C-alpha cells in the first residue's frame, strides 16, 4: 500500500514538473532580457535628461534588449536636449523613440530627441515639428537674437539627422520655418521609420532592423514576446523638473522678491521672510542649471527697490513702476536661445505678479504711514517729560529725553551739561524747547 502511494505521488510530481518546464519555455523569463519602457510625458528639462541617462544605464545593466522612449513633449532646454542626445548615442542597447500615444506631440526640443533615436516611430494622430525658437512670452525674437538661436539649433538637428540617415532638409525647416508634420507626412518625408498603433505593433515592425551602437552594428530581434518593464522617473528628478518648470521658476522669483521685501519693510512679520528666503534659495539652486535671463532677475530687484522707495518718496508712480518691472521680469525670465519653446503662461504669471506687487506696495505704504505717525505722535508726546542736558544748551544744545538724544533750545537761559530739564514744547523740525527744573 505504501509503495503504491509513493508511486502515485512520484508520478504526480513528474507531471507537475513537466508542466512547469513547458510553462517556462512558453513564457520568457526576465533572465532572457526584457523590453524597457520609459514614459516621457514631460518637458525637456535637467530632470528629464537625468531620467533618460539613468534609465538607459539601468536597462542595459539589467539585460534589457531594447529601450522604448514613449515621448510627448512641448519642448524644453537646449542643453538638456543635448545631454539626452548624448545618452542615446552612448546607449549600449537600441533606443526607440516612439511619439505616442495618439494625440501626443514631439515639439521644439522633442524634434531633436526623436531624430536622435536609433529608431523613430509615431502613433496615429500625432505630430512633430515647430522647433523654431521664440521669446519667453511666445513671440518671435528680434532679428539678431533669432539668427543666433536658429543657427545654433539648426546646426544641431541637421547633424543628428544626417548621422541617423533622416531628412535633414526638413529638420532645418522645423527650426527656421516652424514646420510641423503629421505622422503620415513624417513617414513619407523620411523623418521617422514607422507608424505603429501600439507597442505590440512597434516591436514587430522594428524586428530585423539593424542599428549602430558603439560596439558595432546589431540587429534588433523580435522582442514582442519578452516581458516589458516600465522604468519610472525617480522622486529627485521629478522634483527638480517641477522646480525647473518656467511657471514655477517665475513664481519662485516673485515669492522671493515679495517675501524678503515685505520682511525688510515690515520687520517682525517672520512668515514672509521665511517664505522669501526659501524661495530665493530654491530659485538660485535651480538657476545654476537652468539658463535664466540675468536682465529679468535685475528687473525683479529693481521692482522691489522702486516699490520700497515709496517709504521715502510717496508718489505712487514709483510703486506702479516697480510692479511693471516685476511683471516684465517674470515674462522674460528665460533665454529663448537656450530654451526653445519654453516660456511662462502669461494668463497665470501676470495676474500673480500684479497681486504680489500690489501686496508689497500696500505693505510699504502702510509702513510709511506708521513711520510718519510715529514721528509726529512721538515728538508731541514729549511735552512735560523730564530729562538731562548732554551738551550745554545756549542757543542750541543736546538733551536726553525719553531714551533718545534730541536737539534743544532753552527758555530759561544757558543750561550746563548735566542739568535737569523739562520739555516745554516741540517746535518745527523736532526741536525741543526746554526749561530748567
């Protein structure tokens, strides 16, 4: 009986083992490699460049066979684009740039990234192009600045296109004429290699394609059966991208200028000073890697100084000029020559700048009124108080009253140093009339 039971158990274990072996053969193991997927639904910023570099390195180290970058971007920084292009060219595995899903776009700096891929593809109902540099408020640049920005970006995208065997002539048009294409037009003009509805179709279409890596030419196999692994952007890079967003950067400078100015003109408020200091540190930190316009920073400072001048020259004109300076500083914060397509949202930033500038002006006007009131009531309140002569009073002298030194004149002859006095009246110019006690 026991022998029969052992036989049945052994046969069952054998059947289970065979089924497991067959299952392992049918389902690819991660040891056989995988398809890395990086979702880039974001602006091209330093955090994005870091994400791509770390993602491609990790994918290669873990044995990924190919990396697919699913791209949807309005553009971004030229320097970050260059870093991403270098990461793609240095990649140890093929990099497929896939503009998708439907409705996505590869605009401005996104054109450069797409052109740099070992394989470039687009989903239906997507677009690519419009890499023409514009100013921070979205308007065309002045002729000299436009020529500088165009030549820089056109040379870069032409070089990439020629190296990848793509349409360099159209790439230049994307920069100089803001040319844009649908996915069908891009395929027809040789800007991309394929149109694919999804990743399944994309992996089947790239199978058999040969690409050049640093180690030489390699053929992409059919990896459609391999598992796919999403490589997410980490918290550090995501946080840096949030801070580097044009609107956030402009808000940081506005908060820094407003908070520190309010604390300076109204000491003891504490909270505005803390917010302003933190905002300033964050803005300066991000500004080390984001090419901000130094003239715009100067406008922020000038705006704060003009508004502050209302303390001593209450006219209203200086305050309005300061608010205008802060608005202009927000609009022109980014250098379009190095940040094609980047700019602030005027519908958001202009009202915020007006509100914060108005708040600062209100605080300054209030502080000025308090200062003037203190000067008047403080002097008038001295009548009848007693004090001591600190400098002999004849025609003029000095007396110590109510914890302060005042200019004084005597109504009872010469008063020697150390004499005890009483304030009789306060004359024009804060001159005290005193008498001997």
